[in-house]
C-alpha cells in the first residue's frame, strides 16, 4: 500500500551543505526541487502559492541537528532518495511514513549498518513485505543514542486491541495513535517540522533535473484524490 505521508529526515543541520546533499540525492532519480513563486498558504482552499498542498514538497530544518524533506502526497520514493543521502553524508537517514491515519512506520538507513524497518500495524496493509523485527542495538549504533530512549515505541499493534498506553508519561500520544511518531521523533532528537511554523521551511515542487530527458510529470508521485484535512497539516 502506498503511504499516505512520507517524510525523510537526515542527520545534518539545515545548511547549504544539507541542501546540496539533498540535491545530489534527488539527482540520482533525475529530479530536483523548485521553490514555489509564493509561499502564501490558504488553508481553506488547501493551497500554497495557488498550488494544491498534496502536490507540494516541503523542506525544512528538523531541530538543530536534523533536516527534513516532506514528500508530495502518495510518494513511493522515500527509500530511493534516502539511500544515496545516507551514503553521501555518512549519517543516519530516517524515512517516516503514515498509512491512512491508522498505522505508522519507518525505514532507517545508515551506510555502515543494516537497514531497519518498522510498521505499527502490518496486518492492515495487504501485500506489505514481511520484515525482521527491529534490531534496537543496530538502531542505537546508527543513531548514537541509548536503546532505552526509543525502544518502547517499537511495539507492533493489533487492529483489534490498539494500545492506549504511552511509551513515556510525558508523551503526547498513545502507542496506538499514528501520531505517536511525533513523540518517537522527539526521542531521537528530531523536531517535527510544521509548515508555516518552522523557521526557514520552504514549499517546493519536484521537477526534472537539467539534462534529464524524461518529462517531470513522468516521475511525479501519484496524488490521492482525497487528501487529509489540511487544517491539521495532513496534506499527505
């Protein structure tokens, strides 16, 4: 199943170096990012600069040590972008996904560690490839943080018995809520970037890279016909 939302986080402060690394990674797919002529947001219409929010990407800092690219709605290219990004930077890259406002998951890439994948409710997604349980030790090495900081979030949920418990008392969301990913990010030292509230964040569009003969639209991710409520920034 195509994820409803995909965000890529890589451990690099949002500087010109981070932008350059992202550009090189996108170039491997024949893509680049073009900033919109206007960043004016109209939540009532669900547009930014006159473009539909589901069609837009959003790049921004995600705290002092991380950067983020929020992909257009329905994108399936998160892993393809993340792998060369990890190889270029030598740093961990997290692809965070949300599925139909029910489940959430991630893939964690690191150039010297095995890729780790997680999905909170795999039984809900027909055809989702089976994966081995997350190796918390590998994740800890890749991220350079203690296992105890994130391990409680790695609890697979049953659709018939969704947990109302919290991983930590000060978390905002329960383990059964797909928004628990915000608490998970915080545990990793990542700030969830909110458009219009995130300093230096910019809305963009994917276009073909210079010299790429394939039309830009040929690689544009499929856009669902019913995006989530943009008033909660769920345009994916």
